[in-house]
C-alpha cells in the first residue's frame, strides 16, 4: 500500500482515498449503476485482488457499502453511500474537464445530459455565495478551524492581499 499523505489538507486527505488509477473508475461504475463485483471487474478491467482491495477501502472509508442481496448466487452488492453520492459534482467536474482538455468538442466519449430535457449539462463553474461565477483568482485562502500550525503557516503565506492593500 502506498504511503498516506499526512498533511492537514483537504486535497491530500482526498488523495488518500482517491489517489490511484482505479478508485475513481470504480466510483464511475457505481454512478453508472454497477453493483456486482463481477460487473465492476468486467467494466473497469481491474484485477480481482485490486478490486477486492479498492472496494474494501471504499467501504472502510464510508464511500460505498456492502448491501445484503441474494440473486444469481451473489450474497451482497455494493452501493454508494450518502458520502459517495456527494461525489457527483466531483465526477461531473472531472468528466467535463477531460471532455474539454483531452478529447475536445465533438470527440467526447460520453455525453452528460439532463434526463428530463435531454439538454447538455451546463459547465461547472466556481461561484460565490450569491451564485455569481468568479475566477480562481478571486478566491482567497484562510486557515480553517481544522488547520494545524503547519497548515496555518502555509495558508497565511499564500493568502492573497486585498486589492486595496496590494502594492
């Protein structure tokens, strides 16, 4: 198993769960409706031992759960938990980024549309508290209540000065 990130950082902590090449594919499949081990195996082309390990970690981390189930010799299935379902925006953001930056318009492997209108999803954007789009340059950093001393120092170091105070 890879060494875990120990920084007090939301991104580093998320990488401890999602930072390998298979985990997000398993989650993608769960969003597509896959529930059975064999179907995850077939649809991701992951090896059995890695799939067993990744599903076990996702269950341990509360992203997925094993649900008792009896059908076609299967005793349980896997389902996204509330914590796992909250990854919907993350998964759409990754897909939209990949469609635009890797595949380009007209070459998208999967199109995401609104089920009721069949219209493409609007591109996800950073918005402020009132819902107005802003750029990342307009985002400031401040230590949160869970920041340790190292994180506080680093965040204070990168905090952007207010425009009126800027040189």
